[in-house]
């Protein structure tokens, strides 16, 4: 359902520590880490036959695991 | 009259179509769970729902019930009459 591939494109909208926080080394009430998952949109839909072969109905989510970074 | 082999091929092809459209509907269901307002997804789900219904009806009519709830009992107990999935004739 959800993919993480959009991360690079979405990075700018992810909240980050302010430089003041970074400089002061503040770690008190701030979060340690935050996961971000972009919302999927309804596009690039496979035919039922292609979907079963790919393991997903959504072309965006067709991300076969390739050991070695997909090279 | 169709020979046994081509009947078997047609039966498998029809069953494959049912499997494929069922998977597409599973995927659409997951999408709609998180995007219930998507009119496009809902329209495709409805389209596939009708198609799947027709395919299952056709299969059941031609080759017998896929679900035991749909067993035809007009001429007695037919569920166990067809070859079992592990028998050559069933594949």
C-alpha cells in the first residue's frame, strides 16, 4: 500500500531541527526521529493480469528487491 | 464438441481470470481503506465487482461450484464428484 520511495522528493517538507536547537544541543522535548510516509495517489493502475504478476496493482509500488542497490 | 484438453484449458483460463480480478479487488480494498473518498478507486472496485460476479457465475455454471455454499444439489451430492485438486485430471 505505502511506499517509501517518495522520500527524496518529500524531504524538504519534513520538519527538521532548527539550527538554534542544533547549536544549543537541545534534546529535551524534541523528538529523536520521525518517520514520514507520503500519501499514495490513484494512478498508474495495472491490469488485473499484470497486477497478479507484479504482486501489486500499483505501478508506483512495484519495487522488486534487488540486493546491491538495484544495480 | 470441445475435446477434453481444450475444455481443460478454457477452465484454467477462466479460473485464472477469477484469481487475477480477485487480487485486483484485494488491492483496491486496501487502497480504499485508507482513501475512502477516492471516486476513481471506488468506480474501479465496482466495475471489478460486477466482472468478478459474472466470471464466478460463468465458472460455476460450466464447471461446478468454487464455493461450497453454491453447491448444486439437484442431482445429489456433487461437491466431491469432481477430481480433487491433487489429481491429474483437475490440472
